[in-house]
């Protein structure tokens, strides 16, 4: 501005025919204004005169000519830029130095674009998709297999085991029987339908049975005690002419000595040691 009738508010010299600047309705000559109020440029550390453009960012100020990328020195005036460690960088230099690379396409994830992070890696939003259906995963539940990500429905279709009994997906745990997967809650005794997971069972005609049901339905009866012979845990039993005995029940009918591994004689339904048989 120029004035024909005002004095400088600071040095009191006439502003007649001279440039001046106003601050809080007071007029100052250019020299006084710059010395009192001009901001220092972050780059060159010189005052930004009142007749120069003052560019400000987060409380800092630059001359227009000094507002440039700290790495490549290109002007940042009216261009996008990023700040890192109090330095201003153009988007290209910032990307080269600091931006993440997409795990999928290995290209830079530019500042300002949406970035997805998963297991310590970064992805473009458009690259973070289900390997099978190619739909964006975003923040949906997902499952990783062989370094590829899948939405839950696609993973279940492609890889999950289905229960041999109910045909539904087994999401965790499960039991394998005859090379087939089962839910624990579906793996039941073929007789009484009680759960067999974690329990002893016996297989018969490809069906599992609890010990009680198998004993009732299929186990042979001991000729001595009449209880079922299950042979669980490697228990020994003796078989002779269509009859079976528990190992501990195969004794002489008269003196009760064990006949396991010994010679014996039969007398009607009894088995006898040699001494009792010839007595």
C-alpha cells in the first residue's frame, strides 16, 4: 500500500509516497514491518518480507521459492507432498523412501491410498482379495493356506473336511475313523449312540461300538464265568472246540490250577489238569 498522510506506527517516519503494511489497523513502513513481524523461512532462515508470498504448514513458514522437496528439490507449491521427520517430500520421493510395498503386486502403496495390513505385510486394498472368488477381503474373517488368503466360504468349499456323518464342515478338531473325518459330537456308538471321542471302542463291520454294546451284541462268552470276552488291551483268551475262556478263567475244574500253557484233559463240559484227570 501507499499513503499520503500517515506516519509509520513504529519509527514515526512519514509514509508519504511510500509502501506500507497494516497490522491491527496500524500502518508500518516495509522495513519496520519486516523487522517486527516477518516470519523466518524454514529453508533459508531469512525473513519472509511483506511483499513476498508466505507459505505455511503446521506452524512453519517458507518463501515460495524455498518451498521444495528436501530430496529432489522440486517445488511443492500447489502440489501434493508428505512430511517425514520434519522434512517435506514430494509424493514420489516419499514413496521411494518410506512407503510400503504391496505384498501381492510389489508396487508402492502411495501416500493417501488405503492400505491393508495382515500378518506384518501391507497390501493395496484392491490386491487384498480372496484367492478363489477374487472378492475384496477388507476386514472380513479369512483363512490363510500356502501363503494365499481365502474368505471363509471359499476355504470351506476348497479345503475344509466335511463330517462323514452330518456332511457339515469340520471347523476345528474332529475324529478320523476308517480314513473319514467326523465331528466329535457325531462320532457315536452304533448301538447306544453315546459319544465315543476319547473313549475306548471296538470296530465291527466298519461301525464303531462302545465296549458295553459290543460285548452285548457280539462278544463270545467265557465258558467258565459266562462274561463277554472282549480281548481289549491285549488280554489273553483260550479257544478250544468252539469254546472260549478268559485267560484267568482257564483253570482245572477240580483243583483250580491254571491250565494256560499246560496240557489238559476234558471230561464232559469240564477241563482238567493231568493229575485230576487221571485220578
